[in-house]
C-alpha cells in the first residue's frame, strides 16, 4: 500500500503537491474496506515532519522523515496555492462529490451481493431478482459515469436491499416462532 504525503489546499489529492511517498508492505490481502491503517503526523519545533503508518491487522510499521527544506514553501508559492484552492473550490467540491457517489455505489453493490448470499431459501425470489436487476442498473450507471444516474440507481438498490433484508429477518422470526411452538408441544 502506497502512502503519499501531500501538501496543499485543494480537496482532491491529485491537485496537491507530493512531498514524499512510502510503501507499507506485508499487508495480507483483505476484502475491500476491511484493511485498517493508522497514519500519524508529527512536526517538531525544528519543522521536521515525521509520518508513520501502521497496519492495525499485522502491526507492520513504516516511518518517514521529511525536513523543512523539502516541504517549505515560499510566500509566493503559498499564495498561489491558496488562490488556486479558491479558484477551483466549486469544481473540486463537485469532483469530490462525484467520487463519493461512486464509492457509495460500489459499497452498495457489495452489500447487496452479500445480502443475496445470506438470503434464506424461504424468501420471495422476486425480491432477490429485484436486487440483482438493481445491481446491474448501478453497474451500468457507473460505467456511463453519470453522477445523477448513479445516485438514483444506488438509492433504488438500497431500497431493494432493505426490503430483502426485512423479508429475510421476518422469515427467520417466523421460523423461530415455529420452532418455539414445536418445542412447547413436545415438552
């Protein structure tokens, strides 16, 4: 996993200046969203920046030390960066929102697939089919890159997954009640 140390005022990392980067190695492959890395920054009185990254699963640790001569900016550079941040604030905000919409869509697709895997056989297959169709809709919207379409299809998928989850939960509750009644009669 590459850790990039950036300096700048822009919302999107790609528009900021890279001070340095290092690799956190030895991390086992984990499902998306399950890796946990703790990153700390410390600047001492001499202006030395220390960055460390620790994988919380393996406890692997990497450190980086950057002296001020590598990240110190002139007043002109700082002014330019602040002006650019103000100039591009709206477009940066929109770009960030589009990225967040895509991430939410990906996460919802993953959650939907997991819900389908956990579904009880007694659940109405129409609900499962509806979720699968909505997954395809989100994937198509992601491929097209239209943020509004991605957002709308993701909301539809979320509703379908909630309905499927409720149905699964209700069926499990009904089965538990049935087991309780059977046990009461046999006692």
